[in-house]
C-alpha cells in the first residue's frame, strides 16, 4: 500500500478551486487501486493535509496524470500558499481495531509485506 500526502497552506479558494477539487476527488475514487482518503488540519501551523491511500504506485500515477489534476497543478499558486507532497510506502498498519471506516482498515498491511 502507498500513501500520498499533500500538505499545503491556504490562500483564498474560489469557485474554480472548489470545482477542480471536487472533480479530482471524484476522479480518484474511480481509479482502480484507490483505497480512500483522509483530510487533516494543524491549527498550530495553519497547514492542511490530504492523505490518499493506494494499492499501487500505478494507481497513484493515474491520478497524477489525470487532466483535472494537471489543470489544478498549473493554477495552484492562485490558491495555495506553498505545498509539499510526500509519497510513502506503508510497511505496516496496526491498532486495536476499534476505529472503523479508515482507508487502511480495508487493506491491513503486516510486517514483512511489501
């Protein structure tokens, strides 16, 4: 499993931003290998993070090459006050199994699996 974390600072979001954001989220859900996503905000830094989970790097690349994603990337400076993307391979997930609905709970990754 892979995770792509998109961390960003916000400027002003307009209607075009919201349309593209929605289109990208809908596109991601149609890509075979999409497992889910989470969104987080850090009130101390004012930064936001969207984390997408994928079965494979090919699935992640499919979103990166999607026309709506490429359009948003071209215009990101209009809406974002900086960004960073972290792509990581998930080596293991574990917990007490009381949280439900997490993208990672659909595909548990155990130690030694890659």
